C-alpha cells in the first residue's frame, strides 16, 4: 500500500537516509555534510510550523519526500514558496517525485500560495523534466554559483504560477 502523508519527526531517519547519498555523491544538493537524524527531525518540525513536508510511504518504507519553505524570508514574499523533492536512489523513475510534488502544490494552492519556485543545480535532467512536466517555466540561470565535487555548477530557477495574484492577497502568515 502506498501513501502520501504529512511527515512527522518519526520520519527523520528515513528522510536522512534518502538525503545522505544525494549530499555526499551528487550536485543535486549543495550541502556538503549530510544531516543526521536529529537535525533532519528539527528541519521537519520547524518546516511544519509554517509550510508543508510530505513523505511517500510504501508499506513500512519511506521512498521519498518533498517540502516547501519560504521563497524569501521577508514578509512581502509570503505568497511564494520554494519547493524541494528527493526520492530514494533505487526508486527513481517510478513517478514518486511527480506525485509528491503534485500533492505539495495542491496543498500550497489551498493555502493561498501564488507562486512556487524550484532551484535546480545543473546538470540535472531528471529534475528539470519533472518540473517542466508539471508546468514550471525556467525563469533564471545563476552561472557557476556553487562549487562541489571538483567543479563549478550553475543553478536554474523554475517558477509555477498557482493562481492569479489577487489584490489584496489572501491572509497568510508572514512566517
């Protein structure tokens, strides 16, 4: 049985295990040290105070996760979010990332979010394809912005307008 649900602190170990090889062996994340379970628990719990963190569960196993956070910490940006999605190496290509992202975007739409942004370290054709299939459009390229694994890497930015920006905007916590 598969299930997409809101994460809890109990999911921290599984999320950390998914993220560790991404941090240590790829440019998908620009972090250089993978967070341990306790730090991942703190990330999950602090995210859930204002945003969303979802896990994809199949049986007793967490296969992936996705979360949203502030696009920018300044209050006027509170109708825009940045999203991230990570899937276990052995489960990629099964549509898990798409399902998680769709669920995350549905929740964002219901809470008054106007724009969703995704930053992608390049090259990363799988993430680019995911976001573009979901209607995100590339809006920016930051060249040679991060150095990891012996090379400089670009970061591309994709944006999805979830709704027309109403005036005045709906009430939404400033975080």
